[in-house]
C-alpha cells in the first residue's frame, strides 16, 4: 500500500505543470504553442517567467522525494519516477507535459546531491571548454557533447555517492517522453 501512496502522491505533484499553471494565470495557455517547461516558457514569456517555472518544477521533485524519504526511504526511486512521469504526462492537462528535466533535478537534489552536483559541474565545465577547443572541428553543439560526457560521469558518481536507482528511474521516464516527442512531434496549435 505504501508504494502505491508514494507513487500516486508523486505523480499528482508532477502533474501540476508549472508552465501550464503560469501561462493560464497570464491568460494564454502555453499548451497550444510550446512545451510547458522552462525553455518553452522562456520562448513564450521571457527569462523571469522561465526562472519561476523552472523553480516550481524543481520544487515538485524536491517535495516528492522528501515525502518518500519520510514515508519509505527505500522508495525514493519510485517517487522520482512518478514525479517525472507526472510532469511528462500530467493527468490534469490531457497528459501533455514537459520533458521532465527540472523535476528530475529536484528529485536528485534530495536523493543524490553529490551525484547531481558532480554531473552538473561536469557539464558546466565542459561546455565552455568544448566551445573554445573542439566545436569548430567537430561541428556539434556543445550541449549534446557535454551531455554525452556528463551522463556517464553521473552514473559513475551515483555508484560512489548514491542515487543510481533515482537517476535511472527519472532518466527512463525522460527517455520515454523524448521518444514520444520524436515519434509524435508537437506542432504549434496541436495541443490546443
């Protein structure tokens, strides 16, 4: 019964997609124009709105995993999976959500802070180094390159500092959403 409770609460938290709530409060539903995460909000409403939306989505992940830690610490991976799935496929918004990055960051902030810090640090260090040295030769955007290096570093860090189940669960939910978006791209107006 406890796993079901953790999953349900986390999924419902994830389903409160901050970008949709913000855009509707402004009188223009982002769902008809863009993905409702931080980057979509940035494109539609600007930097300050994107920061607010991203913080709200990170907070969902923090709350879900913190609650799981209180109820059943061994189920933080389930809370991570459910909160990311809720964000990607929100029950309140016709199962059309964001990519799940911010709620995963929030979940890892609680479940595996050293793993998160090392992974993000690796990416943030690599991006400017890559741009300064290899980008002109490889002709590949810096973010995919940094991600290709940072993700394995994160996996190694999670083996040492914890959070591997959370990282894999949240990553699987994001991968599912990415495949879904590749197979069924969202065009402006499709989601109205």
